[in-house]
C-alpha cells in the first residue's frame, strides 16, 4: 500500500503588508537544486510505490504506476534534465501532477516545503543558465534560489 501525503490548500491571509499577487509552490530537491512547482498542478505526493518498467522508452521514463485505477507515467526529473542517475533513498518520492488534464508523476530526491511566493519577485532565468524544464527563478531572503518547473514543457515531449 502506498503512503500518500495530500496537499492541503490554506487560504493566504491578507493584511496591509502582504503582497497581493501570491501563489503557493511546492518545493523539492533534485540533484542538489531546489525547484518549485505551483500547487495548482500538484495532486499528491507518494513516498513509496511499485513502478512497472516499460520497454523502448527514453531512460528518464521510469515506467508506469496504477494509482487507484489510473495509469500514470513516471518521469525521473533528474534523468529528464540530463543528470546522472542516483539510487532512490528513503526521501525519494513521486509528485503526482495534473497538467492540462494529463496526469504524470515525477521522481524527486526529496520534497521540502510549500511556500507562498510573490509572483512579482519571480525573474526569468538568464539564457546562458537556462535549463530545458525551468522557466523562471526567485532568490530567497536566505540567499538560496528556487527554479520553477515549466510543467507545460515537461509534458510536451
């Protein structure tokens, strides 16, 4: 039986000092890089699941899972970005996303937190540093950077 964590939407309380253009993002780590994906796309997080492999597919497609009767393809985000494979650990999990009515799972090294991010602070990634699956970034107050996953690009290929 798979363990799941449901994403719970909490209303962002507004006061005179809070930004008006805020969106919630789930952050996760892959290859020591922090990524964010809008919680609008996130269905659930699965911490352990049996993946059935498929023949003749790109190496980044790990296979499929049957999630409550629905067949969902699983993509290893690390391999999809051209990084070296890594053994799955206790913190490895699958984030189930729904993008344009298409369900897909992405394998990530770990899930970190849900952040409320002011969309006005998000900046495009400089062209020379841009990754295929990232669209923009934000520098956080602690000096860390979050790259935002381009979900449309993820399902495009």
